[in-house]
C-alpha cells in the first residue's frame, strides 16, 4: 500500500506522440518522441510485440510519468514512461483521453 503522499509524488501529463520507431537490434523497444507542451522527450518502451508497426501510434495522446529518473537502455536515454493498460493475453492498449487536450495537460 502507498499513501496519498506517495501518490502525490508522481507527476502525470498528457503527451502527444510525434514519432515512434523500432530501435534497431532490439526485439522489444520502440523509441518515442513525445510532445509534452513545453518540451519534447525521448521515451523508450518495450512494447514492440504489441505494435509491429509503431507508426500507428503517431498522433495518439498518452499519459506520461514525467518525473521518473532518466534511464539509459541500449545506449539511448529514456526520459519518462508511457502508461498502458495491460491485461491477460492480447489485452494491451494505450490509454487515451476521451477528447483531444493540449500536450502537457496535467493528469490529477
């Protein structure tokens, strides 16, 4: 269990995916460039098995954890985490707002 104070430490914003491409020589990784309103960030995500053609994600708005410490994966720095819904088997999807909102919109 976490407290409400622990939850308050997580900064979530809506980002718009402006590019998505498979990372060469990596079976699972997709390299995203995500518009967060005031900045664009590179985010790596191990979801390639769910999106064989990563370009289908371009233009989608997704929730992003923006205050996660950077992590280097395969020599590339990832600066955030895109959130997904993950279920059994093929139940995997991006999460999207019901209507388009400005990139960088805070999630509460």
